[in-house]
């Protein structure tokens, strides 16, 4: 039986999921101490209930998801609005450095996947499905390459469902492991958020309005700027798309957010409230993740063969070790690097919003890390897609992968 749920009811359910996540984290020390994001906790609980309803009562919930992508765009626009030119100057080299680290891991991720697939007697292409195709690439990338493998490499049509299930499992695991990895680094090295501020004292000027009370007028002004950046960004996105330049839909609003915040900072005629930016961004991200996770079909994980499940579990352990021992050290071995390591776990197994949720949960407990919120979304949402395509193509050219 299909149950169609309207947009208002869908938002009510999303908020209930969020509140249940907050409640569970407040009562379960393990969740709280390991910084598991509340939307992930509530979303997994709801997905389990939906799976029970599907398996035992043949009930299927069809939610109205028209708000999901706009909320994601709102969040990434606030990321852009939080990036002043001084932060960009400081964070620019870090973006390039992190892209190099993340690209190196793509090579490792596919090497692990292909090696385990061959060792288990599976088609080596299955190792790519259990590698960067679905884990770093996500559902969209998984669907694209599944179709390619079916049409060009004569793989069975069930590969599509397998890829979707692998991406789903990776999304869940990415939201679970990032917090514990960063918390362990912060605790072991006694890292403090103040290190970041001391490092940037000469380059970043914080708005005095940050300490003012948030008022309805300020919230509405900030919302107007967010929507203006989204509108202009969408127009530019459509124009680029019509000229065969395909970019993530939220990238242009993010860049216009960067432009807006720096124009106001340079002109000194208006100051955008950072507090309001943070509030709009946090609310949008939380509701977006709740919507994304409540729409997951957990029963699709049953389509994963045992060897593929083992591959993804090994990939999870490998990414945790890579983030802990390599990402953290290469990115500076400081508090900011620890937050970036947690974000790497999120998009290396799932998606950029999962990475950001990991970092949101961490900074809420340990202190702000503006640089991490600039570096990880730019790499995880845009640049990594380019290098991932190149890495996958490299593996497809190897004779032992596609004989």
C-alpha cells in the first residue's frame, strides 16, 4: 500500500526525525560523545521503521521532496556568505592541498576495492562499484557508471540496484565514523579551536555584529541576500548548462555568496550578520539531511552480496585510518585539520552534506573552524568529481580491470 505524504506533512516528519535525533543524543552517551549528527541518528531510526513497514505490512511512504534541493542550496549559499576574502586568501592553498590528499585516497579506495573483488573471485568492476564509483561518487555517480558497465562491459542489470545499495550503505557509514575519528584526534592531541583564531588574527576581521542579538529584521535581511544569491546563481547555472558546461547546481549560488560577502566587507556600507548566516545554514542543512535520510530505502541493502558488504566495511576502516594518519597530518596536524579529517570521512563514504553534518556536530561541541567549512565543501562537492572521473577512467584502462 502506497501512502502519499504532502509537503507540509513531510516537513513535520523531517522535524520529528530531527527532534528524535536530538533526544537520542541527549540520552545515549555513545552518540553524544562521538559527535554522531542528530539528523543521521533520527534518519536511521526512521529508515528502520520504514523498512519494517515495508517488509511486514507492505506499506510504502512516498514523501514530497521538492524542498530538499533548495534547502541544500540554501546551506551552500551560507557557506559562500561566510567566506571573507581574508579567509579565502588563507584557505586557498588548503583547498589545493586537500584536493591532492582526497585524490590520492581515490587511488587507494579503488585499489582496495579492485583487490578485494579479485580476491573474492568477483568481476574487478565490482571493486570499482565498491570503490570511488559509489562511495566517493554517491548515488548519481553510481547510477551513471552502473549504466555504463551494463551497456559497455556486459554486466548484469542488477548492478544498478547493487550500486544504489552500496551508495546508501556508504552514506550511512559516512555519517557514523567521521565524528569518532575527529574526536579521537582532538582528544589525543588536546586540540583547541583557539589555535585557528590565533593563526588568523592578522588576516580575519570578525564582524562586531556577530555579538549582537539576532532579530527578525536581521534574519529576514540575511534570508533576502541568500535568496538573491540563489536566484542569480540559478540563472547563471542554467546559462552555463545551455552551453554544455555542467556544474553542481549549488556551486554558482555558493560563489555568488562569496562575492556578496566580500563586496559588503570591502564597501563597509553593510555588514552581513554571521550569526544569522550560521542559523540559516544550520537549519537548512539539518532539515535537508533529515529529508535525505528519511527517503532512503534501507531494504535495498539486502541486495548487497556478502562480499560487497565486506568490501565496503573494509573501505570504511581504510578511510578512517587514512583520515586519521594522513589527512590530519598533511592538512596541518591542528584543530582545523582534525575537523577536515572528519569531513573527509563523510564525503569519502557518502556525500558532501554528510561531511558537513559531521563537521557541524564537531564544531558545535569543540569550537568553530571556518576554514574547514570552506575547504571541504569546495573539494567534496566540486573538484573531487573531476578527479574521481579521471581516476575511474585510469582504472578502466588497466588490463586486469577490463580485460
